[in-house]
C-alpha cells in the first residue's frame, strides 16, 4: 500500500495554523494523514480536495477556538479556506466535519467514509472494518501516533470534568 504523507491543501492549512497547534502539530498532522489514508482505502480512489480540506480542519477548532466543543469552529474553517483552494462544494466539506463523530450512518458516501476513517484512527484500528489490520499497520508505520490517544484522553477527561452534563459535545446522534 502506498501511504500518502503529504497533500498541498493539508500542508498549506497546517502551515498557516502551526503557531496555534504548537507542539501538537506533528500529532495532529499524523492524525489527519492517517485518516485521509483510511478514507482513500474506503473510497478505492484518492480523496477529493473537498475531503482533504475537511480533513485538515476537522479537529482544528480545538486549537483555533480553544475549545473541545470544536465542530462548528472547525467547520467554519472550511468556509474560511475553501476559496483559496478552489473548493466550491463548501456544504459537502462542512458536512464531513460536522458529522465525523455521528453515531449513525450517513447516506452520503463521502461523509460516511470520512466518519469511518476517523473512527478507525481514533480507535487505533480496533474498529477498522473494512480496512485490514495490515493496512492500519502500514499507515501507522509511516505516520506514528506520537501520543495522539493520550492527547484525546486528556482532552475528554478535562472537558468532561468541567462539563459533566455534556461531556462529549462533538458526538452527534
């Protein structure tokens, strides 16, 4: 399997937000590219630029808006960056961002493969189907976790303690 480790849209947007990301830049970058690779496997073809933009901003609101309730701020970054990269289907990119933690299936193929790809990475490949274990290992070998899951656990715990009635604001039915 050929693992994609760069994309002009992803690289440009990360470069613009590198100060906000700080030490988390390589951790987030690898998460974005691991997920992008999983979506590519699910689609059976390269991800379109619309999805690449959605990937690079899908969790970025954590840093740009300074909150773990980050879906809307992240989706707003789609709108902010779309014209620069010639992306016309802003609604599709926003839908991927807003629904990537949805518990139920999405009817839209691009949004659904986006959701599954993020789940594969967030679960360390535990919930990987239909992607194979060998594919997950190949992707992680090129794009290691670098403490990504520790970061997630810390964020979830901190937010849940401060907001016990809404501990996972990004989860959608």
